[in-house]
């Protein structure tokens, strides 16, 4: 009898959580493992809020290829309204001239589960070398990160 009561209580708790839309992973992140600048190469980022609600505090951060954090703290990108698109160069995100090097870039918010898109474009504008790459990423939740 005790076992049946425990099972029923557990089922009630789980069904209540499902019906109320409880989300323990109230955050969304995109990690770009390779962004670069220098030698004619540049990286651009376009961020789009694809949620139906406003994201109040979008953030970004740089990680140098040797593992140290390039910017102390995080960069506040401000709010993003539904369907709003903001476009940045790496230096615009960084807020100052960025060292010519390779970095990882993470973009995230810690609010509800509003997803966003990040379009990454890397190009070389030196004459004779050329090159252009483009990829789109959809944010996901990283539990416990």
C-alpha cells in the first residue's frame, strides 16, 4: 500500500510539472568554437531572437585559444525584442581593438527558454586570397553550465 501511494504521488508531481510548463533549464546558449581576426580574416555575427517574447539580457564572452578568458566578465548585449536582428563584428562585440588571433565565442542568456539564432560569417578580404564561410546555429540549453 505504501509503495502504491508513493508511485501515485510521484506521478502527480511529474504530471503537474508537465502541465505547468516548468523548465529547469531556463537558459539558452550558442558556443562558436572558432572565430578569428587578423591576416585579412574577419568574423561577423548576426543574432536573431526567434522567440515570441523579449530577451532582456543577452551576453557574450571570448575565450582565447590557449584557454584564458580574453575579456574579464561578460559583455552585455542588451535586450532583444521578438524577431530582432543585431549584427556585430568581433571588435564591436569586444568593445575595443581585438588582438589578431583565434578565439571561442559564447553567446547566451539566463532567462526563460527563448531560443535565438546566431549566424557566423568568416571571410578574407585580402586580394588574391579570398574565402568566405557561413553557418547558422540555434541556441540550446546547457543544464548545469
